[in-house]
């Protein structure tokens, strides 16, 4: 074991030991349990993707969009005819099976782990200047930018293997039944994708991303790319798939546009009241910052001293721990800004803790 790997191991152990016992226990279980061998019965066999061809609704969409944008209608219709309806996309967009308990310890262990931390340190080292510039320009700490990109795509290692035009077309025209219909949203994203590829000179049949159409190192949907992405390396193009600098600047710009406030902590510690009705009132707004320190105290909560000094509204964030008791934090407006990237308190806290771990490891080096 190299000297740095030994330091990494010790610090990872320290990070886990500073977490609640259930976190460390869950991480130990995840690291040492035997992985089940795949069986034929557990493998999902999707039907083959089928081109849309000249299907009436797709051709009508192409004609209307071409007229609206002043594009060549036959060319656009010919492009859309080559898009495919992908059964795997329909399956993956469906919600998970009901009844499974959320477990913050297991969720955290997927990201705050040695391989991803090593990749994060390398990413930070290679892009230190861009990260420092983004922090200065937008007020978002470098550690959070690095943490977010690590959680999203393992620093560009996992960006998705679906053609984006197939994913968006499938969800636009063949959205599966069994959940609320979001086909209108995905049709708008398909429009944004077509605008994006024209502007940036990309081949729309070659761009790949997630099953939902998210792209690049930061996994931006096309509308987010068009609204929030920036040319941070100054080469005249915005490239979130090949330019780490553009990804760094775009993540910081996105969070700033969603209300990130320079210098504000993301969260504070709190003790909640035992009384169930008061606790229910505190949890009702979910991750939306809604309570002043005085209101929290009036409902029986005991914020930390730092939280009492916070001047803005706070949210009571609950992180369930499977069968163990939940853990609670007070989320600031900056915590809420992180959830605008992915509407999940678990996601936001994973980004925060990933960034904190990387900062500590970087200081140790």
C-alpha cells in the first residue's frame, strides 16, 4: 500500500467513524458482503428498439417545430424518423418498487468511498485553476462543485450510453403508462436538444446521455444546458462532454442562478422535539426553508448555536436510516439550492459530504 493510499484509507475510516454508527455499519456491510451471481431469471430482457419512421404524430411534431423555428421541414422529419423507441428507456423511467425503506447510510456509502474519492482528488488537482475561478466568480465552494460532479458521473466515467434523441423521443411519443404522464416535458426537452445540436454543430444522432436525456459530466438536461451552461474555457463553444472547465463553470452558474448565496453554510445540527404533532409540523414543508430560529424553538426544536445566528429561513431535513432512527439537520437556502439540481435531500447531503471528504483529503496531502 502506498503512503497516499494508506492516508486515504485512514481518513476514510475516520470519516465513517465520525458518522452515526449505522452509517459505518452499513458501509462495512456494503464493502464485505458477497455479491450475488446474476441469474437468467433476474436479467431484464427488453425488446429491441424500433425506429419511429414516418409515424404520423412524430411527422406532425416535426412539421410544426420546423414552421415555428424556420427550419427545413423535410430534413427535420427525416432526422426524427431515424430516432428509435427504446423499451429500456420506458422501463427505466418508471418509479422503483414500493415498500423499500430509505437508508441514508447505504446511499452515502455509494459515493463517499475510496475509488470515487481518489478520482475526485485527481479531478481537483487537474482542474484547480478552473475550480478556484468558479468559486470566485459564482461563490460556490470548489469542494461542492467537485462533490457534485463526482456524485453525478464519477468524474465523467458514467455519463450514459443512450442516444439522447432516442431517449427524448421515446419519452415524448411513447411515454409508458403506470405513472403520471410527463411526455409534454420531454417534448420540450427534445426541442431544446435540437436547438442545442444546431447551435453547437453536434450530430443529433451521435450525442449520448442518460435514459432521461441528461448529458455530459454534470448531466444537464438540454434546457439546463441552454439556460445555465457557460463557455468557461473560452474556446467559443460550450462542451459539457469533453471540457471539464465548461462543466465546472456551468455547475457553479446553475447553482448561482438557483439562489446560491456566497458564504452561507448549507446546514446546521438540530435536536427535534419528541412530541409527534410538533415534529410533524416541523417536517411538513420538507426541504423548503420555512422556519425562523424563533419558530423552530417555539415548536420545541433545539437548533445549534450556529443555526440560531442564521438570519434566513431554515428547513428541517429528515434522512431515514432504514430500520434505525432517522437523522435530522436544518437545511439553509443553500441546501435548498443544491436540491434544485436533484430534488432530493439525500442527493444534496451526499454532494456536501463528498465535497467535505475531498477537502479533508486534499488538506492531508
